[in-house]
């Protein structure tokens, strides 16, 4: 009896130390397994087109309402302050923002503080504006000003002298000859400014130099990458009336826009944010799982050391 | 003497004009001139940057230092893009001025410049950024350890934000009625509480601190007390 009990105890201890040893051994897990996990976590939902319902939050609603409340046909300025590296995160909100502004009949002026922002604005004009709003005429309903170097200096000069900063649009036409820009020489002559921002120069500089110069003149909204949103939160909702945060913000805003302004074809161009939410969900769950596993491995390793003593 | 005095005078004058122009509408034109100069100088800095890039990489290639092949690729890519852009290689003729050479758009995908942007630069930069996901997951596994109270708080916050940023947050706590006394336990409510109150309070303190620091540094520069930006020679 005593021998049997001792044997069971010993067997349990061996089993327990085996599991503990396995868990402790996870600490030195080859990172290529983690890379494989990430690839599957992102790849499978993309292939399965996993899409999940989104409930629009207050920030997305505030952005939507900011564009809705200005009179139809207002002049709005959209700054594409990002490059292809952030395209995956920011292009969905850029698409939805342009479609929303055009659906409301606003006249859109495009510009960029980032060298490659102009190309992304061109792409949005081609894929969204010309596709869903063929009635929009360049020069009358929209203008592409393009990129200018100078970072916040560009914004600061535009507060008082747009034609000094942009004597011509991107195609070379004099700004004074463009009907949409006729008589417009200050940022305060816009009803709304929207910036899609991936960092410096971007949303923060628009708040500090444009909104700071004319706080009551126009509404300022921003779309931002997740990593820089903490820098923008202090400005919301007083200086930044609307703020779209990363893919989730884009997905929520897309829902609001397409519910009110649906499109008959190429709906996918206005569902990019929601399409990205499936892979994001699985990837986030994987990261949580990895953190838990890492901590379990740490505790098991401590226990194994204690047992050894 | 001039090497130090003239830059100090330029900085002091420009800085003082921009500060005064903010408060006085009569000096707005002066500030516009200063800003135009600033933007012109920023454009010239691109040329200097290109010159520096050439100098550094040419030196690396000629001395066959470690990684010289990468420097050679950089130089070839730089020269190619500059040539494609300046000479509008492959660019379609302008619709408005079909007889004028080099009047067409150099950014369309038919042109070499547009093609390289669309099919090389854009996917390559997006790929580089996407690689972060792999390293973040690996780092989360190895570094996020609940070793003390601070790290437990950090982990708890990370879990809430990670879940609240996806439909999982709504799935797990969406059943709690939004108007009940327990509504604060919903992930979306917790996320708002963390980001809009705790995080924003911290960021405001940091932002105000930075702003005061910038104001103090600017004043030192304008008054010529801080001359660290000048060459030591």
C-alpha cells in the first residue's frame, strides 16, 4: 500500500515536472514558429474574407457629423500626409472621406505635406472620385495642389497666402485661373480641413499651425495611424472635431458613410477597412495568446528552478 | 567672425518676426517673406541631401567597406529615378500640348518613373512596414512579462486595448447593457476610459512640458544664448 502510494506520487511528480519542463522550455521557442503563427493569423482570414460587424464609436460619428453639418457644396481641403508604408492602414479612411465629401457635394482641394502623398491622392481621385462621382470636374469641383516641401512652414504660409505657397496646381495651371480657387488665399476660407496623417508633418501640425491661427474659421478632422493617436487625443474633440483611429476607425466610418451613401459598383473600395478587421482580430488574439504563453513559460521556469532547489 | 555673426543675425531676425507677426497683423507680410525663405531653404535641403547621399555612398563603394554592394544599389536606384523623372522617360505626350516635348505626365504608370513607384517602391515600403507585425508578435512573447505591479498594469491595459480594437471586445462584453450600472465593464467603455482620461491626461502633461521646453529653447536661440547649431570651426 505504502509502496503503491509512493509510486503514484512519484509518477505524478514526473508527469508534473514533464509538463512544467515543456512549458518552461517554451521560453526558448524558436521565433520562426511565431512568425509562422502571424502569417497564418493574417493570411487565413484574408483568404476566407472574414468580415465582422462593427459598431461605430463616438470618434467616427463625430467625423461623420463634422462633414455632414457643413453646407453642401462647401470648399474643403484634404491633406494626404502619408506614404505607401502606411497605405494599408490609412487608405481605407482616405477613400471613405473623399466619397463622403463628394456625396455631400463639397468641392475638394487635395494637397500633401509628404513627398509621396500626392501620388496617393491621385490614386484616390482615380479610384474613388472619378469612379463614384464622374460629374466632378477638375478645376471646378476638385483641384490637386500636390506636394510642397517645408513641413509646418507650408501650413503656416497657407494661413495667410495660399497663392504664395502654391502659385500653380500640380498640373501647372495658375491657381488664379482655377475657378475653384478663385479669390481663395487663406485657409480660413475653407469650411473644413481633413488630414490623413501618418506622423510628422501631419495632424498635430495642422492643429498647431492652422487651427491655432484661426480657431473658429473651419472644422478640422483627422485620420491617424494607431501609433501616433496618443499625441492627437489631447486635441479631440475641441480642436480636432473628428478623429479616425487606425483601421478600426476607418471601418466604423466606412459603415456610416456607405449606409447613407451606398454605391452601385466597386463596393469593395469602400469596404477596405472592414475587410482588414478580420485579420486584425485574429492577429490581436494571437498576440494576447503569445503574451499569456510567455508568462506561463516564465512561471513554469520559476517553478522548475524552485523544484530543483 | 562673419561665419558666426551672420547666422545668429538671420536666426534672431527671422525668429523675432515670426513671434511678433503672431500677435500683430501689421507684420503679417514680413512673416510671409520669412516663411517663403524657409520653404525655399527646405527645398534646397533636398539638393544638399542628395549630394550627401552621393558622397557617402560613393566613398563606401570606392573604399569597398562592408555593405558596399548596398551602397551601389542605392546609387543605381538614385540615378535611375533621377533620370526617369528629369527626362520623363516613357511619359505619354500631353493631351493639351501634344507637340511640345516633355510636356506630358511623368507620373502615369506608362512612364518609367510611375512604373517604378507603382510596382516597386509602393509594394516594397508597404512590405517593410508589414514586417513589423512579425517582430511585434515575437517581442510581445519574449518581453511582456508580469514581473511586478507596473508590468501587470501595463499588460492589463494592453489586453483591454487589443480586444477593444476588434469585434472580440464587443463579443465578450457587448451583452452588458450600455445603460446599466455595469456598463463601465464593457471593453469599449474601458478603452474610452483609458485613452480619453488616463492616456490623454498623461499626454497633455507631456505636451505642455515639451511646449514650454520649445519656447525656452527658441528664446535662447533668438537671443543668441544657445549657439550649438553653429559650426565649431
